C-alpha cells in the first residue's frame, strides 16, 4: 500500500511473550433461579382513535359547576387535561349545549370542535353543522385563529354529509377563500343558478385585472365597485342565458374535462380517520382557469369602473375596454337607474265608493239634460256626449259643451274634472281603508270611465277616444304587480300595442297621441322593469318572448 504524498507505508510485527493464563468460567444454570415471564402488550391505537373512543364514552356526561382553570395545548385531548381542567371542561360544555358561551380558553373550544367532528353531541348532520357554526360565531372574535381552521373543517363536514349549504356562505363568514378545488366547485354551482349571483370576492379570482389596486377604487370607488359590479355581472349573465345561450354556454358551462383532487380531511384536527377516511376525492371543472370567462369578467369589471368614473366625475379612463353593445346598454340602464337618485313615491289614491255612487247619479242627470238640449238644437247633427264634472247639483244653468279634453297621467281629462272629483270627496285621504275590488269593478263600469288601482287590478288612464287599458296581475308574482303599478297610462297602452297584431303602427299612434317617441316609451318601460323584476321586458321593439304570457291579461 502506498501513500501518494509520504511514500510506502511499512508495518512492524510485535511478538508478546508469556503464558496465556486461565479464562473466565461461565457458571452453570440454576433451574431454581428461573422466574416465570409476564406477557407484555403493545397498543397500536393512535392518539386520534383514543380520543374518539373516549369522546363517545363521555358524550352524555354533564358537568357540575366548577371553577375556570386555564388550559393550553397545541393538540388538546382529554389525556392532556388535569382533573380540575376536565371538571371545568364538562361544566363549560354543558353550558354551551344550553346556548351559554362563557369565557374559556381556545384549547377547550378545540376539544369541543373535535367532538363534533367525531359525531359526538348531535344525531343529524344538519344539527352538527349548526353546532359548528354556532361555536364559531360565539368565539371567533376572541380567537381569530378559528377562522383559519373552521372554514376548512366545516367545508369538509358539508362535503362529507352532502349538505345543501353553499360554500360561499363559509368563505364570506371567514373573510377568506377556500382551497382552489372547493372554489371551482362553488363557482360551477353558482353558474347554474337563476339569477346568477356571484359575490365580489369570487369575481376577483376570475379577473385578470387587479381592481383593488385601481386609483379610483382606492380613493372613492370601493363602495360603488363592490356594490354594482356583482349586480351588473348578474344582469349581463342573465341576458346571455336568455338571448345568446351559446355564448352563455361557452362562458359559464364550457366543455372542459373535469379534474379530481384528493382532499385531506380535517387537516390538523384530532380526527379518527376510521370515521370518514383520510382522503376525500373532489371532482369538478377547473373553471377558474377558463380563459374566455376570465376575459369576459375582466372586461365587465373594467367597463363598470369606467362608467362609474364618468358618473362620479373622476378623471381618467381605462383603455382597451370593450363589451357587447347589448350588454353595454343593459349596464348603462342599470347605472342610470341606480345613480339617478330615489324616485318620488306617488301618492296613494283610495276611492270612496259612496261618493263615487253619488257622483255617478249626478253625471247621469247632467247627461240627460245635455241629450235633450242637443236634440232640440239639431237632430241631424252628430251628438257627442261628454261627461262633465259636477261641482254642485244645485247648478240649474245650462252648462256649456266642452271639447274632449286630453287625458292626464293620473286618469282625469282635465284639471277641472280632477278638482271637481276632489271637491266631491271621491278621493279619500291617504291611509283610508281601501274599497273592496268587487265594489270598484261595478262602479267603474259606469260611463264616466274613471281609472282605479287596487291590489289586483292596475288600470291606465282613459285615452282620448274613451277607451281604457286594464292589466289583471292577480296571477303574477308580487314584483310584477309592483311593476304594473309603476306604469302610467300611455306606457300601459304601449305595452298593449306591442302585444297586439300591429305593434309598429299601434305604438307609433300611442306615441303621437301623447307627444313622445316610441323609443322613449320603451326605455321608460324597461327602466321600470329593471327596478322591479330585474330584467328587460322589451327586447328591441318587441315584448321579450319569455314574458309574453305575463301580458295575456292586459286588456284594452
């Protein structure tokens, strides 16, 4: 053997002299000294399994009043508590089960949560979810760490038991999002709902634009953006679903292969995996990464910010913003309505049926007088009967014949007629008891053709030729009744024209009669529809096909 640095290594042999001597003797084995062996047992039970079994055994234990004893442990279990701590825990748990949440330590709260995870303290999964949510609500302000753990544990609980609990409810309470696979799962669920309602925090994860870093958002626009963006997206998605279904499918229900992710159940909790297993497969469509959807949401957010900048007088505009013209018009209508200020409430009009009957008799008397006088003057002349307001039945003088008056928006032919009706006491004070619909119906079949409104019928003002438009909304939802109540006479007539066989010609005639334009009437009707039912009822210059049935009881 050679050492490259020092040269060859030499070994020396040494011879030790002397006798070897005697070795150590091994004593003989004494049978009497052998003792019987004791069996040794080894437990393979884990800490989680031991906790679960003890929790089940102590499920019904009721604690007597005991003093509070501090307790702190990273993974708390019964074994880690002293006797005094156990006495306090079971007394505190008894109080919690009665809805009384007294001061305690986080480790005690975690033990109670671990029990609920192991099916201790409840028999129905809905009850288990409620108890988890209640303990979270009771102590989350004091122990902020609960938000981090319980949002994931409660989500696992909801998935395991297939509860009909929206995951977005959990994220909104926690103030932070869940893991990616659960957010995809929740987005897919939300996209199937009608109407589509996606909160701002989910829209942000679908957007490539960091709106929270925008100068407008930071300085004055945060409240506006968080309030209006989800609503505009909802309206736009609803429009696409009904009018451009293929586009909606491409965005919100794309043909993307589903992806399965194994989720680690009750991560970092003391949980016995024998109960539900250790891993839960979650299969969903990775919709968060769908490029067309991300682009669409990004443009909707940017367009909304630009419109809000304009309406709020904020300098500067975002560049490269472009959305579909129909969606743009929808968003503009919404923002115009929302930011134009509250509309004045129209005064409630209540009809006094007794005064109406009296006025009807007076009207018939005057009509008879006018008819006889007209026959004496000229029998060859066409007679035009005009019902005049009666201020006093004692007026014996011959009243002059007036030309037909233009119908006002509130249903009267002239200010004089309105004044006479008020003088006769036909309109009761606001807040008076309404007249039954059956009585009103018979009264309003009289020749005076006055219009009335109650909870079932919404009638327009009279047209110049004496016709009326009535819309029976008794078979529709409350928002449709509210929509009908907001419409004036000419708007109801316009709807009747659009529902007829010659919508273009009839709508022009209505507009000419009231000195306006068809497009303006349509916009006004759609504004009212947006405010009440949340959608446009007129698409272009026709009533939307899906709403045609709602106008079948609109008669004129």
